[in-house]
C-alpha cells in the first residue's frame, strides 16, 4: 500500500521551503546551515509573535518533502530559471526575491515532482504568493505558471 500524502503537511513543507529558498537567495548562505535553522525550530525575530505558525516537525509538516523542495530548488535553480524565463513578462533579475522564490519552488514541483498534479502546484503557489508576496504577486505567479504548465506537463 502506498504512502498517504497529507495535504496540510505538504502545504506546511512548501511554506517553510519558500522561506528557506528566499533566505538562500538573499544570503547565498550555506544550504545545510539554512536547512538546520529551519529544522531546529529557531524563529527569526519577526516570527516570535506568531504563535499559530506551523511547526517544521512531523506530523504537522512533511519534513522530507521540505528537504526535497529546498535542496532540489537550490541545486537546480539555473535549470528552473531557464525553464521559467520564456513565460516571464520582465527580466528574471527584475523579479521581487519572494516572487522568484515562489516561482522556483513551483517550477521545481512542475518539472521534478510529476507525482504532484500541475493544478495543485499552481493553486499552492497562488496561496503562498497571497501569504508571502506583494499585493498582486499571486496574479503574476498564476499567469507565469498557467502559461508554463501546458509545455512543462505536456503529457498531463
């Protein structure tokens, strides 16, 4: 019998992964150190007051999925950037760092995680953009992914 995927645990993994990707993009810090920071449960100063924030621990979060997303995006960011470039309305370097992190995460799932339906990838990216992005980031992220999905998931 296959492993049951818990949508809430995956959603939490995506939330932590996009934050870790964002942190890596800004600092170009050591991936293992950034991952350890998130896995240790340490909170950044601005997170201290968020008592209802998800916890990066099982069963609340799919920790292995977090690791796969974070390390996968970091290791393949150049490939992901080249795959998203044709669908962008502006140069990659002009993207907001959070939008870039969101798109890299979604592109990774679209390209490398075919077990995740593309509609789930798009919907989750939109929700993350609403949570972490600027006011209209979710519209931009939706537009890019909506254009990319038919090419990247031809067989679906």
